[in-house]
């Protein structure tokens, strides 16, 4: 009888030990998964900050470009007004933090800049101005950086969205209110979104 009790106690201890190991593994998994979701969420913030820096750089360059173009004789003021208006709309959307509005206004701003650069082809004196050429180069470089930052942001968002949608992390995501993020699109079509401002000489 004593041997039976001893054996039963030993089995209970073994079972308890196994259950404690399983519980420890589950807790460790949830801690790791939670930290992974936090890390991905922070990557999204960091990626958005990269876009933010480039957009602000673009906003800062445009007034200089407009002032340089104003010096060209008979340059169409309506084109300049459209650029200024598009910049102001983009900045307003940016300050409001509405990513859909930012995407829409940034696409419109890209379109007005393309129009301005296309029109500048008819002004040889303007194209020969070092300041104008430098601003064109800086804007073109900024456009490329915006596109690269957008692609990186979208990749990070896709990784995060996939992580919170897959089992069993979706349970943890639901418990701690992790929600899906929207991709950042600069236009309705991918072809337009990948088409930065061209600089032609």
C-alpha cells in the first residue's frame, strides 16, 4: 500500500512537472510573440518617420523652386499657382495625419511638379540657371527617396498585418488590441505610384 501511494505521488509529481513545463513554454511563447508584435509596430512608426522626413524635405524645396521659376520671363503663373495650391493641400493633409488624404494630395503634388518641369522645357534661360537645375536634382532625388521609403513602409506594414492575422498570434493581437495598418499608396494605380518626377535637361 505504501509503495502504491509512493508510486502515485511520484506520478503526480511527474504530471505536475510536465504541466509546469508546458505552462512555462506557453507563457514564454506569448511573451516572445507580444514583444515581436511591439517590435513590428515600432518598425511601422520608424518607416513612417522616414516618409515624413522626405515629404517635409519636398515641401521645403518647392517654395525655392517656385521663386526661381518666377524669375523667368512670361512663365505661366497658373502652373505656379497649381504647384503652390497642391503643396498647401499636401501640407494640410500631412498636419492632419490622414494617410489616405496624404496619399491623394501627394499624388496631385507630383502631377503639378511634372507639369511645371515639362513647361520649363520651353524656357532655355530657366534651364540654364544653376539654381533651377540644382532644385530639379534635389526634387528628383527626394521623389526617389519617397518612393523607396513608401515601399519599405508597405513591406513593414504587410509583415505586421500578416503577423497579427496568423494563428495563434491573432489571439494575442485581439487581446491587446493590435489592429491592421493601411498601406501607403501615392496613387490609384501601382504604375502611377512608381512613376517619380522626371528631370529632363
